[in-house]
C-alpha cells in the first residue's frame, strides 16, 4: 500500500479577506453589549459632551443607542468615520506617550459596524443641519435598497446620536454565548454607573426602551458624592474622603472609601486611571488585605479611586478593550495607596452609634411608677445589640474614694518623696465648710475669712470667657462623662478612661496644666492658704533653679546672684497684689510663707517650686493687667500639674530651704559592721514601704482629686489638647467584637 496516498495535502498560506480580518478584530474589542456602550461613552466624553442619554432594548442586542451634546462629526469625515484606524486623537506613534483622551486607535465604531447595523446622526455647532448615514462593515450603505449611501441632511441637535441594531447578527456563536438580556442590561448599567460617578460634570441617563423611568439619572451639576448617594444609596453616609499627592512617583489620587462600619458581600471597586475605567487585580488584593483587619470574614468594602499619573509613565495600549493599563513603579504606587487607606481607616469609626445614658447630667429623674404591671416589661424601640451596650455608669461612686491611703491624711501636702521631711513639716487644713481655714506650723496659724469675693476685673472676666471660646465640646463631654480605669504606668503621666464603648489614653499632666490654669482664674481672689512648714528663701531657691537648669543659657547672662536679687525685688514690690489675688504670701525678707490652695486636699510638688519662682520673675508680663494675670495663672497651672513620682537614693536637695533635716536620726559612724548591715536592711525595707505608700497616695490623688475635678462643670477642654494627640482612642467595643468574630 502506498503511504503517499494517506499523506494530507499541505494547505497554502493565504491572506484573509478584509471582511474576515475586521470581524475577527471586532470580536476582540466588542465582547458583549457592555463593551460597545463603554466605547461609545468614551467617544462622547472625548467630544466634550455634558449630557449623555442611553437607550437599550433586550440587553443591547436588539438596540443600543447613545445620544450626546458634544461637538459632533464633520460632514467631510462621515465617509471614513467607521473605518479601522481612523481617529482625530493620534497622529504618530510617539503621541501614545502623551495620550490624554479615552480613544486613540480608531477601532470602536469600526468594530461595532462589523457586528451590528450602525446609524449615525450628527451635527456640529457651525452646521446648518444634521446629517444621517448608515454603516455596515465599516462602509457607508444605503438605508434602503436603491437609495444613495451618501449622508443625508436631516433635523437634529448639536451632538451625535449613534444607534447599533441587531448586535452580533452575523456572529451567532457569540450571540448564543451571551447571558440573559437582563444580565447584559445590568452590565451596561454598571458601566454607566462608573462613568456617571467619575464624571461629576456630565449628566447620564440610561433606560430600557419603552420604560418611562430611567434606571440611571445623574445631573451635570451633581458632585461625585451626590452621584454615589443616588446610585448606591446609604453607602455615601459611610464614606471617607481619600486624597494624596506623591511627587516622588509623579502621581496623585483621590476618591472615597467605606469605613469599618460598612461592608458588602461582594467588593465594589471603581478604579479610574487618567479618567479611564480600568481594572487592577494587584491593587484590589492590596485593598482587600487592608480591610481584612477591620471587616468581618467574607465581607468587603466600597472603594472609588481616581489616579492621575503622568501620561509618559502609563502604557494604555496593552489590552484590546483598554481594560488594563501598565505604569511605571507599579508596586510602589500600589503600596502608597494601601498605606494611605490604612492611615485613613485608623480611628475613623466616626459614624458609629452608641447607647447613651438615660439621664443627661443635671436632668431630673423620670417618674417611672405606674399602676400597670405589664408596663414594666414593655420596651420601646428595638433590642440593643450586645456590642453596643454601655456597661459602666460615669456617675457611680466607689468606697475607696472615701478611704484615703495610709499616712495620706496627715501628710497630704508633702507629696514629694525626694524631699527630706522634718518633724515640723506637718501641715493641716480645716474643712472648707468652716468659717475660717487654719494652717498650723510650729504653733503659729494663719486665718482667712471664707467670704466669696465677687470679681469685677474685666481682664479676669475676659480670660474666663476666652476659656469658653476655645472649648472643644466633644472633649469636654468626654471628660465630664468618663469612667476611671487606671494609671498606665507610674513613671508616665498617662491614664486610661472609658467613655461609653470607647477606651481612651489621656496625658493628665497636660490636662492638669489647663485645669489649674482655669481654676486659678475661677478662684481669683478667693484662695485658701497652704502654709509652708518653714519660710522658704526665694533667692536661694532661684539660684538653685539657675544652677540645675538643663536649658542652655546665653553667654552674656548676668551672674546668678544678681538675677536672683532682681527677681526677689520684683516679687517683694508686688507682694501685696500676689497676696490679695493669689494668696501667695511673701515677707519683706524675700521669703515665701504660703501658697494658694487651688484644689481642696491637693498641694503641688515642691520639687518644682524653684523653677516656679524663677519663671514667675522672668516670664510674667508685669506691665499689663491681663497679660500679668494670664501668665501667672499659666505658671500656677504648670506648677500644680502632677508629675509621676521619681525615687532616687542619692538625690541632692538644697539644704535647709524647703524642709529641715532631722539630725536626730543620723547613724553614728562607730557602729559595728554587723549593726550597719542590719540597719541598712531595715532602712531599705522602710524605704520600699515608704515608696509603696507614696505611690498609693499619688494614685489616690489622681483618681479621686484630679479626674473628678475634670468631670465637673468647672473645666472647659480646649481645642489644642484635642487636636495635639494628648487624648487617644485605644479601643472600641464594636471593633473588638469584629476582631473576635474572625477568631
């Protein structure tokens, strides 16, 4: 048997006909009706249209019509408008590197004309009438047999109307592969929605043929957020604005992303690069990874992003439908976007709803008594979710606030463990409800009538009003209705408080500086006294402050003795005013006798006294009344603000300045080694117990003196504290529930 008979005949290579080539190319660009409408919308936007109307029949397979009010097509160009590679946006290949229009290849209309019957009606602004022409396979064809194929004059508005009928009439396989017409129509709506949101200055409408109500109807005057609200409903109320510029990689982006409150079963991701609707799987994965921390499992966000990248860094000619693009530094750009979303989401749960207390502060209790036994079981409204319950009451009191720590009652004002206390250092204050207040020290006492003086000085009244003007209402309410949690660390001025379902970390040193400043203004000319156990020589304290100052001093500064004497003279010359208004007693010898009692049961850290006196002499504007009072109150705020305790075994203190040394307790140097060891161990144990007592007393003062005062209506939290990061949210109950849902 001859095997040559079974050898297949080699087929020659032939050039395909133009009609076949064009139909194959059309299949690459026009996959379904949604692709066709996308190309036509982009042509309308390139034409400068501000109003685009779309009409669809049977999912776009029977009829697909788009009408715009753009600049139209010239009569001279209508002969070739549907031929392949005819465009007004590109002249040379190099123009691709600076392309800033949607279309550039000239294949959209040509591809549609090879798979559908196309009719174009167009009119330019300078044309007296519109022209209509029919196309098939990229060529002009007569509308009816026996008539001319040339464009015919007709009535029409400025702009262009393109109608594509019987889509895929000559590609039955493609037509059969398409889904139900309703599915195809939904895909068309998705494309129209994307471009309507991104092009806020263009009005879009899309409806089915025969329908009176459009399914998409956006106004040219609506903003991007308005269009999102109209198309996606309540999503807009949960969106966060996002905007960033990167000069390093020459791009910028803006958009809207949903917060941690909002989630979908399927991610809605609207991405535009240089105003072109595209897809990016890498960017989508990055965004999903960011939201995994905030959203429950199998839930996704809403994201709209518009990137503007230097056209020279973007390659738009990599996909037939222009669905994807490539750009330089893609990984870095995606990382920057992911970081920006992460930063925006942190602490951005601003729209959460929390359960508030039944009674507002100061409100009268409601009469809940009723004769109806069933009324007590009735509840108004829907059931409150578990993670929205507020399980604390900021008005509740605890027993420990009435139990002052050991030795605190007798030593309340000696709250500095670094100062050696003598036998006569004890200070006592009578309750404020008595007619007078006595501070006993060494058998002497200072009495003062507790008669409230009415302040009429305009400077003080203006300073008080200023505190109200700069108030941050939200922070004031937070502090007024907080629940104490505890100190973060004894070495840091940080505490934890709870407000409703949120946990905050606050810097109480900064808050107290403002608190004592405001209390000084409120109690102006009405202070009680704190009497020092021994008069403190101001000059020596100031010299000590200058010698121990950590701040650099100018070289031409006067000697410390001269500076201290100038400050002492200044304070002595104004001691009558300081006594009358601030209960700051200074004798003629330049010694400090008393300090003001700004907060009942609390006295400042005497370690800060030298610095306070130094600043009182150098920082206060003694020439103007308002400036003087404001600066003095600020210095009192810094002086009285509590700071964490510090314990040092070899602390150096100015001798015989603040408190006398108890010389009777000195240990003889002739004692035996064993005795010294035993005494040292005893002293160490005593010192440790002393530190524990001091820490306990310090915590008690912070919890039961300082923070209750912050809750009172005497304190107005200023905006600068709220905006400077001294009050930070560290946890939120709904967020914690979301985290545990994924465990």
